[in-house]
């Protein structure tokens, strides 16, 4: 297993960014630490039309890929781990970049999240599960899940599914989910949520999670392997709690109008 935990930091990925792009990423360290990676992505998307040639367009596409992956409210810390080196550029998944498969001047960057002391053994336990079970697409956990786990593990209960080539994570933050839906959803979206389970985990349970997958409930302290029946029951109870909160919030908003 590759070393990913450095003291109280967890490495989401290490990348070799072309020198110019690497310097741009380093210039946005403050935004990433403040959980504003999506703002950078939006600015890149808006500015891309100013690209004067194919090379500039490819540069925008590369940077958009990085900052889209880092569009999270979890603080991301960018650590420069080497000076300029000759290397094939890699993306946020640590893969060679299509169309740039020759060595160029690169800056090696480590993309990290901070962990609390109590989270370190929890993360290590999850990593052990992934190493035993997954045979491909492990970045589902190492990058995508850990963007949330780095913020939420031990703070909220979670449901977590691990298959040979996928993971699915649901943070059981009913108050946060309800506030987001009440404030951000359009009326038809809110109405559909109250009628149907169109959540990411709901969809996964319907079409993606198989009998071979490992299902876990994290109670905030420990990871528990659970049956599919219990996993689904915890998910349904969470959805119903969120719906009740959304209805109450909607009623309060109507009464205040």
C-alpha cells in the first residue's frame, strides 16, 4: 500500500503538472484552503473562450480538470514536493495526460487534506478495506471519498459501500441536507425529493450495488460491516428524516411570507 498519511495530512493525489500550469495551481492555494476550488473552476471555464490556440485551450482543459476534482468545501492543501523536473504530465487521477505523453518541465505537487488525530486510525481502517477489496478505480475512495471523509469522518455517521471497482459514500447529515434542499432546490426538485429517492445512494442501491459489495455503517467512532437490509434501512430512515425537516422548513417559509 502506498504511503498516503503524513503525520496529520492525507494525500489525495500527487501530480506532475507542467511548469506553467503548476505555478497557476500554486497561485490558487488560498482559494483551495478556503474550499473555493469551484470558484476557480468557474473562472477558468469563463476565460477559456479567450484561448488563442490549441495549446492554450488544452491548458485550460487541464486546469479545469484539476479544479473540478477539487471543487469541495473541504480545505485542500497544495504542497510542492519537488523542484522542476522532467516528467510526463499527470492529471488529478495520477494518469498520464492524453496528448502530453512526453517528458516536459513539471512541478510535482501533493494535494492533501488535514486530518484530526482521531481520524487517522479511521482512515487507515478504510484504506485497509479498499486494499483488500478493490481491484480497479481505487481513486473512487482515495480521491473522491476522502475529499468528504477528510471533513466528515467522526463528525457525522456514514454509509459506505466498497465493490471491486467502485465505492459509494453517504454522509448522514440530516440537518445539513435539509438546509441545502430547502434553500437551493427549485420547487419541482424539492417536490420530487419528497416523492422519490433520487439521491446518489438511492440510485446506487437500485442499479449499481451488487451482492458482492461490502456494506458498512460508520457510527462516528467505528466502522461496522452490515447486511444489505440494515444498510437500506439506515438510508431510508435518513431520507425520511430529511424529508420531515424539509417539510417543516417549507411550512415555516410559507408562514413567514
